[in-house]
């Protein structure tokens, strides 16, 4: 099988002939004929004369290291060598520890940890708890009388 050659530099030939070596039995493979897949993780080396027929020989990896998440609620994943060029491949939801509740008089930050793991989220519903009037203020007047709750 010519495709099993190192770095895919040979491909199966349509010609019939005698031989037992790659040059006798196979055609040369060039990277110009190879498509890097998936395109969000690999880009062609753009060398048409480069011999090869596989990802290792013909493609350069696109790593998340230099990617910027487009969605502001996302942060770059910390996995080393992670391949990708999209939010889905390179980013994850920020943790609640980085979120500020929208109104400090109506929301209080939830505990950051859930079962010892950082709470993931970046909105009031996930990262904050509502503050209800009954529990948040002392309804006693300065003169000692009581306010009535609504």
C-alpha cells in the first residue's frame, strides 16, 4: 500500500508493473493535492512542490494559544497545545468569580464553588441570588415604631 509510506510521500498508482519499491510501484504525492482537515485546526503549508500526503507533512496546526474569544462571556481554555480557531474549540464559559452582579441592591453573589469546583457562568441568573426586601432591610423606624411591609 503506497499510502502507508512515511509522511504519505507516495500514493497508489493506476499503472500496472513489476517492482517491490515505492518508486517502482507508486506515484509521488504532493501537498498541493492534499486538503488539511478540519480547516479550523489545520492550515496548508502552501508549498506546492512539497512532497507529502498527510496532515503531518502538509499542514501547520492552528493552536488556540493566539486565539481571542469573540463572546465576552468566554475565556480561553488553558489546555496546552489545543488546536482550533473558533470559540467552540478554544473557549469556555468564564467562572462566576469574575462576574459582578448587575445591581448590588438587588443581587448578591452566589458562592463561587459548587461541590469544590468553580461555578461556571457569566450572568445574574447563574452567578447571583436575588435579594428580597423582607430579608435585606431592618424595618424599624428611628422612633422605635415599625414600618409595614408592602
